[in-house]
C-alpha cells in the first residue's frame, strides 16, 4: 500500500468524519478496506496477548529507567525522530476507527514502539568500558569461552555480549563464574565506575588482583576460588556500597602473608566478608566487631594469631568462622563469644583457645552449630550449653573435665577429653568432684588437667596426688608450679588428707576455715605465696608453714620464725633416700631444694665422704654439698653435670659405666649386672665427648624421638620418648632397633605401638625371663600403656617425666612390717648372738660358705660374688 494513500485516508477520517461515499475514490476505498481487515487482525492478536504480556512489559519498562536527556546526539536520533512521526500517524488513524478498542491498542503499540526506540537510543557502549572489556578478553588464555564477537565493538548491544549487563551504555555487571577462564585481570579494572555486581568465582584467574579503589557503586564482588597471588594495599579503598565481598581460596602473598587494611571498616554496608584460605596473618582486626551491618565473617584456614578482640563483645554477627589457623593458631579465651547473642554458627576448631567455656554461652538461643574441636579448653561443660538445641556440637580433643552431661544437641561428639566418666549423665565420685573444684580455683592449669582423668585418682596416677594403702587421697603435692588463684574450701571434703604442699606458688586470698575440719591433717605448707589474713585456728597437731606470705607473717606480730620442714612422706621408690633439711627464712636466703639424692661411698672423694646432691629449684638455684653425715664442706674438685633439675657427679657416672664404655649402653653388653647408661639425656653432656658414644644427632636410632630426628630441635619430650623405648625393651627383652628381626618388628617402638591396644598380643610379647604370672598382668598393662604414651608421635601428647615416675612408683611393692607372732623364723633362733648364728649356719650348710671368714666382719662383703663379672669389686657392692 502507498504511504500517501494511508495519510490521505487518515486525514479524511480525521478532518471530515461526515463525508459522503462519493467523495472517496475507488482506490481509497480499497485501501481503507485493506487497513480495516489488517487492524481487525491486530486487534484480535493484541487482545489474545494482552493478559500474558502485561507483566512482561511492566518489568521491562521498570528496568529501563528514565531517558537521559543529556545523551549525545547520534545517528540513532534520526531514527527516533522518524519513529515518533510514524507513531503519531498510526495512533491518530487507530483512534478514529470505530469499535477497535482504541485505548488498549494505543497503549500496547505505544509501549512496543517505545521499547524499540529506547533500544536504539541507548545502544552505544561507553568507549572506556569497551576498552577494559577488550583488554580483559585479550589477556585470557581461553577467551573463546566467553563467546564474545571477534569484531564486536558494542558490548551493551543490541545484541549485548554474553555475561555482560549494561545500563545507559555503562557496564554494570560481569557474570563469568565457574567458566574455567584463565588469565589476569586488567590493571585499570577499577575504571568500570558503574560496576555493581561482579561474579568471577571458581575460575583460574591469576596474577595480582587489581585495585578496586574507587568502585563506589559496587555491591557484590565474588572473586573466590581463583589463583590470584597478590592483593594491592589500596584494594578496599572507597568501597562504600559493597555488601558482599568474597576473596576465599586465593594464595595472596603466599610466602609472607598479608593483613587486612583498616580501610575496609569504611564499608559500613558490608554484610558478608569471607577470606578463608587466603594467607591473612597477624591479629584479627578489631574493627570487624564494630561494623554495624556485618553478619558473616569467614577467615578460616589463615595464619591469624592472638585472641578474639574485646570489640566483638555484643556484636550482632551471625556466622563466625575462625577455624584451622596455621602457625600455632589463635589463643586466649572464648569468653566474648558468650555475649554475641545473634550467633547461629561458630567454628573455632583447630586453634589454641584456652580457659573454660563461658557459662553465658547458654544465652545464645539462635546458635545452631558450635565446633570447638582441637583446642585447649578446660573445666566443666556449662549446663546452659548442654541445654541448647543445636544442630551440631563438637567438643573433641580438649581438656574438659567433670561429668558428661546429657545434651539436647542433635549431633554431639566429645572424645579425647579428661572427663571422669565415659557416658553422658554419669556423675563423678565425691573425691573427684572435690579435686576438680580444688584446681578450678587455680583456673584449671593445663599441666594438671591433662593428667587428671578418670573417676579414681588412686587407680591411675594423677600428678601431685598420693594415695594411702586403702586407696584414699592422703597427700596433695603441688609445690613450685606457679599456680595462680585461691585455695578452694572443697578440700575439706577429703577427710583422708594428711598433708597439703602448696608452697612456692602465686596463690592469694585467705585460707578457708573449712580446712580446720580435716581430722587427719598434720601438715599445711603454704610458704612463699601471698595469702592474706586471717589464718584459721588449726589443731595443735597440725603444722602450718606460712613463711614467705608477708601479710600472714605480719599478722603473727613479728619476723618469721625458724621452721623445720618435716620429713616428706615415703614414696613407692626402690631407692632409699636420706633426707635431712633445715630452712630458715632470711632476706638473702635461697629457696628450698626440690630433690635430694644420696650417693654412697665415693672412692674418688677424700676420707670416704658421703656425697649429697641437691637438685635445682624452679628458679635455677643449685646447691651441691659433700660431707660426712650432715656436715657440708663444699664440692672441692667434684665435677658435676646439670640437666634441668638433676645434678649428677661425672665421677659417679664414669665409675658406674666404666668410663662411658660402649658395652654399657642400654641394649649392648652382656648380662653382667653392670650399670647401664643410655646415650640420651644426661650422658650427652659428659665433658669427654669422645667417650659419649653418640651419633650426629646425639642419640642412637631406635631411641630418637621422630621430631628430633627430623628437625634436630631437642625438648624434654624427646627424652620422654627415649625412656618409653627403654620401657618397651624391659617388657619385651628386645633391642630398640635390630636389623636381624623381621621388617615388622625391626623397629621396636613402631611395632609396640601397633600391638599395645591388644592385651593378648602384649602378654605374648612379654620377655619370657620375666616369668609373668596372671596376677602381674595388670602391672604389665600399666607399664605397656605408659610406654605407649611416652612414645606418642605428637610430643604434646607425651607425659612429663614426673608423671612417669608417679606411675612407676605406685607399681613398686610396698613393704609391710611382719607380725612377730606370725613371722616365719625358718628354724633360726634370732635370739642368739650373731657369731653363734653364723657358726650354726656354717655347720648346717657347708657348701654355701666357702672362701669366707665368717668371724671377720671386715670380709662380710666378698670381693666378687659368684656369677658377677670380673670387673665387679667390693667397692661396687658397697
């Protein structure tokens, strides 16, 4: 149809609605009929589409925004003018056709035409944005994955490039997540000033992340799970609108790490910040606790250190992930967590958090997940925590004590702690409860709680706890452990207590009045602390040592009196120790020693003097005195070796080991009852290094702790490992390392570790010469278990030697006096003089008394008893 005819028809219809049929030509009539039929079809089609397209057009219209009247004139402007002219003509014509539904037709055709006009008017991309996108594509190793046109110069379209969204000719979104793209980002990426949403996660982007400084309209940035190896210091500058920022799993500054800039705290609208596994080092920035909109903070698998800042107190964070920090992890308490009532998920596992779980954690009623695994938390589980209806609760591998409560959590684990019972709901014994309260007043020191496990302190060794023959706690010995806190009145519940040794600590407060109710108590030693008055009145039979407590001494009305320490209670040791010590407090006095070792007759010393060695105290002060009986004349030419708290004369070592002869190393030499010495521990300090048979690592393979063999770093726990191997040798009769054994049993420690949990295999492995009987198997199991603990792969899991001594000491058979009425005299009349008894014995058994003058007391000890080595002399016997 001719456009002029259309105009004429429209013009006549508009200006002369009453005209006659004669005034219209046949051609015009035909045109009118054609248009009538055409628009009838349009009307029917529009009516059918009206309902389905209404919402669609409304959404499109809302998303396009207002027309920018200041847009530069382009060739598209001419198209707009022509389109507007055609629109006016068609609308005028439509509205003068009868029964056509003019209003609806006018609305929808106007929308359709306006959409076309808008797409034409805003089809030109800002040249700067195009240049950045082009640089981005050019830098990729696999740009074909983007499917961008090779010769295209208009990313905003039409048609727009895939993965790019624009507004007013400016790039507002780039969505290329999980496409496998590889390469760097352009350095001028932050010139996409209208960028609002960036999705680049889970690709292989690399190089240094460009600065995002100045992207003030950026709301969402997902850059996680890429390979960016650097991040600029000004990256966070000016991100005033950012709400979500994800940087996880990028190896930023892998060697030295990096710290999060304080500029991030200016992003007041930040809701989610995650940077797990991206090498963040240093303390947790305290500004995170002050950000008003922050809901999620994920900084797991980094190298954060220090404690959770106090600024997090009362923070409205909902998700906090700080788990698995490297280089030692985060430390301090978790008390602040109990104040963050909005928390739903807390992951703190894999750190070094210490202290107790705060009681206030029960106030976190929104909490769903709590993971505290692998820390150093101590104390009891708060009842409030047990009552929380959590989805998941993980408490494994801490040092929690007391009973295991019944939990409301759907899933809960609590293995590898120091609980008194193994099943939830079972209560501790009254004795254990009293002792838990006792060390609770000290803040649950880790060196104690790690060893205080089980429900009976007399069944398995508890460090510092000694028991009577009837398995009652009789002595508490916690002297010189730098304990802090106060003395708990719960000790009054231990009726069997005889002695309490708490001297040389940092204890404060008052001595509880309830301790005066202990009817069996005979000694309370609290010297060199800082207790305050008043001191309760104890029974006269109780010896109280308060010297070194200024306030208590002042209460006594004068300078401290001379106090003589009582003889320490006998221990289950097979070595008798002579112990006589007097202590008088003076201004310049030195601290009391910790240990006393008496060596019998020293053939290298003058006049057969008895050597008394006094070990160092916790402050390193040493006394070494030699003299007959109680007189002390000094060391003179005595050479000693000091290692920690032990001081041993080199002469004694030389004599006992035949000048450190190789045959006298443990595991070597014959069964000649000679003293043996290992080449770990003290012997490595011998002055004559050539006589101290040692490898480059100062030890023999088979005894070396794994961490020492690998790193060369020595700690006391390395010697604990070596001693554990010695225990294995004693039990099995096997050498620590024997190339002649099978590959499975060649390395004793490794093989023993594999079988130690199988009681039958342990019993089968016991040295036949021990002639172990069934009643001894319990003791064998205890030693085997101790050997296993001593040789744990992780040195932190090995006990201290004090614990080892305590365990072994309780296995020594106790000597009990015989009742004279039941004593078996074996036919010997002990009322006769000794010489007469010897004569009678010689007559009755002549085969066993040759080569001895029984009447000569000076020959009472033979030079070399039968069966001993030639090197064994009477001096050795003495």
